[in-house]
C-alpha cells in the first residue's frame, strides 16, 4: 500500500512538472495568449517543492532545446562552401540563427507580461540555489537568463535613487525590511540612517519601480570608522561638514538573488562614489565597514577541530600567530594541561572553548591576548584562502577585492562588531576595504553605462 502511494505521488509530481514545461513551450508560440498561460505557469510553479523545481529545470534543459536535426542542414551547407565564397557569411548567419535557444523567445515574451520579470528573477534565484547540487548540467538554462538580464539590467533600464526622509513610506519600509547585513526592528531605526551624514542609495529597474535591485547605506565621517556601533548607535552629525572627509559603505544588500554575478554591486558603488565626489567635495577617502561572515563557523572553528583539509592554514600553524605570553594566558583559561598531547593541541582546544562563547569579550586580559592573533588569522583568511576557482574564499572579500578594492592588515578591525551576531559570525571582526581614487576611472572604462545613469530623488543639502 505504501509503495503504491509513493508511486502515485511520483506520477503526480512528474505530471505537474511536465505540464509546466508544456505551458512554457506553448508560451513560445506566437498565437498563444501570453497572459493566461503565464498566470498558469506562475501558479503551478509556486506549488512545487525544491526537488520538483530541480526536476523542472532539468526537464526544461532537455525538452526546450535546439534539436540536432535543425542544426545539421546548416552545418552541411557550411562544410560544402569555402571561406572565400561570397555566400559563406550568409551561411554563418543562418547557423547562428539555428543555434539560438528556443528558451530565449519564451523568456523574452514572459518579461513583457505583468509580473513576468519579477518571476524570472525569482526563477533564476531558485536555479542558482540548486545548480551546484544538480546531477544535470543546468548551465545552459542559466546562461539564457544571464544573457537577457545583462541586456535588460545594463542598457538604460536602471536608475539610481536616493532614499531620504522625504521618500515614500513604502520605499523606506522596504529598505528597512531588506537590510540583512544590519537588520532593523523599527522604522524609526531606519530614520536614523537617513540624514545629512547618513545616506542611502538604491538601484531600480524601470519595470520594478517599487522594489530596489540593490541598495547601499553610507555614513559620512571624520576618518575611517572601525566599529559598526560608531555608525549604528550614533545619531550622526559629528563634526562640521568640512571635517567629514570619508564615506563609509557599511551595508550593501542585493534584494534580487536572480541577479547574482551580474555586477550590480560594482555598478552601484561606482555610481554612488561618483555622485558623492561631486556633492561632497571634501570627501577624499572611500571605504567599507564590512562583516566577515563564515570566519568562525566555516573557517577557524573547523581548523581548531582538526577539519583543516580545505585550508592553507593548519592547526599546527596556529602557535606561530601567538606570543608565549598570549598562549599562556589563553591556555590558562582553556583546556587543562593533561587533556592535550602538546601546546599546539592545547592551544587549539583552549581557543575552541573560549571562542565558542561570548564571555571572553568581558575579560580584559583574554581580550588583549586574542586581539593581535585574531587580526592576523583573519587577514590570512581574507588574502590567502581561495576557493576551487582561485577566488577569495570569503564571499564579501571576493566581492570587494574582485571589484578592485584594496586591504592591508591594519584594515582588519578587532571587535568591530561585538554584538552576539558579530561574535558568532566572525569573532567580532570587521573589515575596511579601501576604494582608491583611481578606482572610479577603472570602473568607468569597464562600465560605460555609468555616464548615462539617471539619478532620481536627490535633493540639495547645502
């Protein structure tokens, strides 16, 4: 009985997926009334669970694709003609037309329908989340979506808007609810982040005018800020406007996972930096105050536990980061001497015990004994640890260093975020990534769109 129920559930699941693929194929036909079919697709898709969506992506790749029999005649004609023949270029054009993915036409038509672009962004967000675990190569489907998004999101469809206290309540509330870097509990808290020296800028798409693609929060300060509490718990207005010579980007949030990897962050930082240079001529330094997610849970903790295989830093290397006095203080608070084979193992066990809690922050001697070693280890993590593709292992470091920012060890801030979340995430470490004055010129050369941006909602503050 149980086996039959499982078979029945599997058949129902397969039928749901097959029906959606059929609807997508129908949407690609010129005679199809797109609005009705799209609503059926969206409704059916919303009812799929994660495994079913992965199966749907696989079926789309297999069923909605250029067929071999469509390509072969074009290839045969090209083989018969030589490069010097006047018809050769035309044959190449025919081949290119044969190779165009039929999914592109479906997605183009979908994007023109109400809610279509938003659905496609969510669709790619789901695709990204399952792509690395899928046994089927889903890159062809992702490549189609990326091709269209790169056109739609970098060819004049975007505009920059400053969020101010005069902005619509809906806009302010949406920004407040979307900040995952430094979450807010009230709209009043968001109000404190808007003012003369607390700024917020969002990038919008013309087809999604009420939902930012990505937004950034900026503090105008005197010098580089190294603790997030100096921004979040301060009401701003420190010093005169002339003294505020630094722009600190302290929260960057991508609200559309479907746009991951398309360079929206680089574009936003470049445009905001360009605007602030013109609006606030006294600003000479542009830097971030960024979290270091995963430093404790995904990096230092596994090393201390002996799960060090993926990393260049090994547990046996840790004593070199500590002075004898620092080691003695830490081991005195941690594992008893008889519980470990040697000082290296005892140090690792002691660090694991101490850093797993939050009490060490209140212990002056312990805190000072950890300051220098943790900064050095974090700097190693940021600059030396790499993923399989040779990129910085930490995602935030990868984003900023990949954009062209620079960092030195003095830019790694001990207890930059002493909150409970900050301690669990990164032992309280925060990082200043520095964007040099020459960086904007480099971005301008690589993103010509910057010169054509429309800026809305920016009011004079002088």
